[in-house]
C-alpha cells in the first residue's frame, strides 16, 4: 500500500490561513522587492531601479533590520495577503505573487531546493546586481538607474 503524498502548505492553504512561520518562509530572499522603485507620474507605471534600500545587505539579499524596517524606512511595504494581491510591481519571480496566482514555487525556491543559495545560483536574486544604495545616490539621479531585469524571469530560473 502506498502512502498518500502530503501536499506542501502553500498548496493546501490560502495566504490568509498561513501561520507566521509559513508566511515568512515563502520569502525566497531574492531582495527584488527591496530595490527602489519609481512611479511615472503620467502613466502610473512602476520602474525598478538597481538601487537598493539602505537596509538591504547586497550579499545575503536580506534586510539588515527586518524587525524595525518599517520604522527605519518610511515607504517600506509590509506584505500581507491583501497587499500581495493588489501590488502590480511584485516581481514575477516572487513566491507570494506566484502562490496568490495559484502557481507553484519554482525549483530554486529554498522550500523546494532545501538551500537558500539556489535563489542566487539561478540568477533570481539581486546579488551582484545592486549598483548603489539609496543613501549614495541623489534623488534626481534615480532615473539613471532604471533597470528592466527585476521585472523579468531570468532565463535559467524558469
């Protein structure tokens, strides 16, 4: 007699029903959401830049002060199920977005691969791609750092 395979929590539960630990584990550590984004005033289109938040550790692609981030960074967005479903700028590689859209996690996600390094190995993370910190670039120069790659799937990650 074969044992029924248990589905992982992200396939069993709605985002709202996940525990805090489950919710937090959905983050793959890519750091894409920690890049500065610019909104075109005329069109409302969001443009990613290669500028990292002042709290982004560009080697680990994690926040250096995750618990206090929203106090220290005025426009840091706290992801919740409702926010995930309403944000148009979440990268297409984002596990929160994928699960909200009824899709599965990708091979490089740590919950699938068992390693936090595969997100970097697949070229999904911002590791080696952040050109500056927001504290080092004058606001008027931000448009010079607009980058298309954060809004796309890397070729090797599909």
